[in-house]
């Protein structure tokens, strides 16, 4: 989808999504709108305004529009005469679909931002309370003290992974160049970081199954750790309470195969490729009651492809003794990463 | 015609005493009130709050029946990632709404690390309080103490009962007589205040509906409290 073309086709439509107040601002060559129209005072005026044309506190016309897909929008700083209004309404009608795409994009970006914030605040709370407990109590046993220090270190490392993911999803940083890197180390490190949290949060046990690959290198970007992180995060999230998640790294002559085995909700046949699409969540994953916005597997696939790799998954459906389908089934997400010729063993 | 020359005691007569004793009694009060935590993640403030004598019970985020909250007076609900089986869209906000509809007298605290405006607005609308997930321990303590006090201090207990009785149509004169007995017995540190109040309810020929309000909102709530508050 050429979003730039869509923006250009509706270049006069600087608008605000209500009630969130997200501003979709474009550089309009025809009707440049001053930033004053997007001030907090103006936005709060738009939020309370009724549908239709209305004069804003700055004296300009504004159209408040409840779009057919249920999103309320404000188009500020518009025309004062009747012909101008008619002209604007006609452009609006002919661009309904384009606006729909843009507002959906904004809503999705907003959802992603909230999810990152929620997770990072949660981790900040873990770090804070572990540090507070250490500061207040000098009489911790060696084991308790180590647990608290572990919470601080792993909480901080997990925060960094979440922030790296946010950077990656918002393309905040240019993609770093690839450097020789040992995938085994990334998997082992993420496994250690997530182990205590998965157990505390859901009583899920992580099992590390190391294969024969522990020193082989590939060419990887700086954020490579996001691959094991997203694999494990997905597996832990959908595992039932008290289940096990197995993480594995194995090597053949030309590839490193790594992934996670766990019990997960059923993925229907027609969903097998859709689950890697942005914003898509499987029907059974949604029914499981587990929150999510369908971004993890999408970015996992992007990261794997950045390393010229392949992601696949397989699921064996399991039944109860009565013959009905279980709620969770053995599921494996497997990532295959090619070993560049210079690092292949003879 | 009732002729009385000494003024009826009002709940205001208790206020200064309770205010004075509040900080001394807080640790004991914290141990009296059961707090439930509904969160899909480990509730990180739990250990530090536990060390401050709060009785917290985490039940995870997969709540499927609102009635599990019944034995608890204060409920802490994460807005994000809980109650997905009851309402995948509204999550914690739906749980809060259901709790307040089924048990309006429970205190519900909504908290989150970041949620949609709709979730936050609905959650805040139905919850009694709101807090950020990573708030410092002092904020948690201040808020939980406020919740606990509203359950355990005799002034709030009576005010809640009184407003329910007025709402249900009990005449102000009989409420004044009940308040007089209630306050008088608290000031005398009578550990049988509940029984005395119960006798007064009978003598005033208060309807069964109103009697039940007094029984559940007041007499049951003050069990063991007179000793805790009024002993030196």
C-alpha cells in the first residue's frame, strides 16, 4: 500500500482522531494549518463538539465527523464559505476508504504503544519493589538477596528488550549493520532473563534443551535477542498455567535451528499464514482470554527474514478422553537461520 | 411523646477520638481487611506490602466468576490482561463493573501500566480509586490505608449505614435514636455494641429490610473493632 500517495490524495485533510486526540498531520500545500489548531485547548473543544460544522475558539470552521466505521474525527482550520464546505465534503466522501486506512493505522500504532507502556511499567514496578525491599531490609538471607538482585537485573534486561522492540516497531533507529554473532548466546541469555518471570507470572517452567550449537556464528543485527524473546514471549503467553515451555537450539552443517515448543491454543488451517500478519490474532487465541494485539509474530517474522531465515510452525491437535478437542495443543515455532559459508564448519 | 433533656449523641462526637488513635491502630487494621489482587502478572508490590502487614491474596488474571471476590473487602484489579474470558474487549474494566454491580460496598482499586482510553475511562468510572502500576510504595500504602479505614473506622461504617437507611426511607428520628445508641456504646468502649444496637432495632420496630441493612452494613462490620479502637 502506497501510504504516501494516500496522504497526498488527501493532503488538505489534517485531522484529529477523537477521543484519543491523535493528530494525523500532513504538510498541506493547499491549506496549510497552523499548529495552534492542534493545541490541547483546541482538541478539548473538538472532543466535546457535536457532529457537523462548527466555529472553533480560534474563529475558523471545523468539521466534526462520525465516520461510518465508528471513529469520530475533527478536521480543523477549514473554509468559511458555503462553496468551500461543499467542496470539502465532496473530497471527504471520495476519500473515505483512504481515511479509514489511516485511522486504522493510527489506532494500531496507539494500541502497540499502550502495550509497550503497560509491559515496561510492569517491569519498572518489579525493579522498584526489588530495590525497595533490599533497601529496607538488611537481614535477607543470601538466597533471598540474590533473588532480589536477580529481579533487578533481569527486570532491567527485560525492559531493554521491550524498549528494543518498541524501537524496532516504530523504526526509531536505523537498522544496525550485521556483525558476526553467536545465536546460542542470545537464546541462553533470554532464557535466563525470562525464566524467573515466567514462573512467577504463570507458574510456567522453561526448559533449556541445548543442542550441539554453542559457538557457531551468523551475521546478525544488534537486536537479534528479540528473536528468542518474541518466540518465548509468545509461547509463555499462550501456555496454560503450570505448563512447560521448551527452548531449543540445534545446528546442522548449514543451518542453525532454534525455537520454542509449548502447549498453545488451536490455530485453524486458514490462520496458519495469517498469524504472521500485523494485527491478526487467531480466533482461539482471542477466546483464550489472553490479551494481545497481534504484533509479536509479525515482528518475529520480520526479524527472522532480516537474517535470511525462515519461520515455520507445526501443531498436533490433541483430544480429551471423551473425544473432544483440548483447549491447548503441542505447538512448535521453529526458526531456521542459514550459517554463512565463512562460518560453516568443514 | 418522647421527652429528653440531654442531647442525642452524634457521630461527630466520635470523630476526634478515632482521628487521634488512627496511626496507632493502623497495623492491626491492615491485618483485618482481606485484599484480593486480580492481575495476570506477578503483583510486584505484594512482598513489600506484605511486610507492611497488608493481607493480599493474588488470584491471577483468569477470573471467570465474580463471586470469588465475595470474601474480600478490597479488590485491586489490573485493567489490562485480566478477565479476558468474561469480556475480551473490556477486560479489567468489565471485571470492575461486574464487581461493583454485584457487590457495591466493596472497594475496588483499578491500576494499569498503560491501557486504552476506553479501558481506563470505564475502569475509573466504576472503580473507587485508580493508581499507576509502577507507583511508589508510599502511594500504595496511602491508598490501601484509605480503603482499609473506610471499612474499619466506626464513623465511615455508620455514615454508610445511615445513608443506606435514609435512602431506603427510614425516618430521620429513628436514625437519630440508633446513632445515639451506636455512638454512646462506642464511647463507653462496649464490646457488645452490636448486640445493643440489635436490641434497639427491635424496640424501634424497624422493618426486616432495614434491620438487614443495619445487620450487614453495621453490626457485622464492627465485630471485634470496638476493642481494637477503644482499648488504651
